[in-house]
C-alpha cells in the first residue's frame, strides 16, 4: 500500500508590479519622490524642472537655461 503524499498548500505568490519607467524606479528607491518633469524650488537658484534623476541627485533646468546637478535634499517641490 502506498501512503498518501503530504501536500502542503502553496503560499500566495508576491507579485511585484514593474515601475512605469526607470525614473520612477529610481525615485521610489531613493525615497525623495522627485522624477523627471517634477517642478522644484531651490533656495539659491530658484524654480526649475527636473530633467534627470540619479538616486539622490537631480539634474534641474532653471530659468535662463542653466542646468545644475543638485542633491535632492536641497530642493522642495513646487
């Protein structure tokens, strides 16, 4: 006689939703929440728009066409 096999129920699989874009994935990982297109304000350079995200640094295009690489902690959302 063969014994019945013990089958334990499988736990539900954890599905990970892909990020909409690489910038969203970086922003989520970094925790600052800024992504390309975010409008920000810097105390010295004024208002600008995020053009690239690199973990905790943001490339921001300010008025007058100046682009600066700024640490995200130094800017606020507009």
